[in-house]
């Protein structure tokens, strides 16, 4: 798999785990940004106003990104958020947020028990979570003469690239969404078949 493609959640998933009468409800869904992740966490809090804790972790970007965060939400430091984030990082998934809602059942789990409970909750929800491949893409705008249209159309078909938008004026202008790992090869071949007589711009 390309480093510019990775797996992301395809839908929201829920998983429940009970340990010594304490109920843990794990939620997972896609979050492509910090704002999306934090909005989802607020939503889960609103659904469980009586919960003792709503601990969470997220990776708001590709695997390995620095856009990560976590919270123990009142549990002893290091017993919830960090174990949850470590499971996410080990999974190789990107653009994901998880929240674990805990209803205390009256029996303390201890530091090690809490760490296992939260990490097992995330492991459980990830095992059920449907995922799909995400390919990072960039929009390109191509401007060229009508005489070049046939050759360019064939080349784009060979790359399995569809036009997002076409404009037929004095010249043809098309807008494409190109996978980042195809970008350099496509540009080189476009320049070659058009003998340099093509304008290639990144769309704004």
C-alpha cells in the first residue's frame, strides 16, 4: 500500500465490555480533523450525561500524524487516554476518533485493570469497525488545444482518472482529482505527449 493511502473508518461502530460490573461502551468513527473529532466526543458526552467517565483518543489525519490527542477524563493519569491512543496507533488506521464511556459498577479495577479495560474496549470496537481505503488526492487543472484531446483522454483513461469538470472555450480546460502517488508520472506523460504544449496547475 502506498504511504499516501491508508485505511479509515467507513461507518460508526459501537462495542460494549463489562468488567467487574463496570460497563464500558466504546464508540469509533471517522474524524478527518481535530474539530470533527472533538465534535464527536461532545456528542457522545451528550448521549451519556450520567456516565462516570468519557475517555477518548483520536488521530486526525494519516497514520503517524502529529495531530493526535487523548483524555483520561478524571481517571488516574495514564490509565485511559494513552492506552487508547496506543491501540489506535498500532492499528495503522487514520482519521479516527474513539470514545469509551464508563459506568462504574462499584468495584475498583486498579491502575493495571483500568489500562486493560480501556485498551481492550478500543481493541474490541476496532475488531468490528468497517474500514475502507483512503487515497490522498490533489485537484489538477489542465489547459490544452483541441488537437490534443484524443491523446490526453486516452492517457487519463489509462490512469483511471475521471474529469471532475470540463470547459470548452478557445482551449479545453479540465479539472481532475489525481492520486498523489500518480501525480509525477501523470505530469511527465502529459508533458511528453503534448510536447510541452499544455498548462498544468494545481486547483485552488
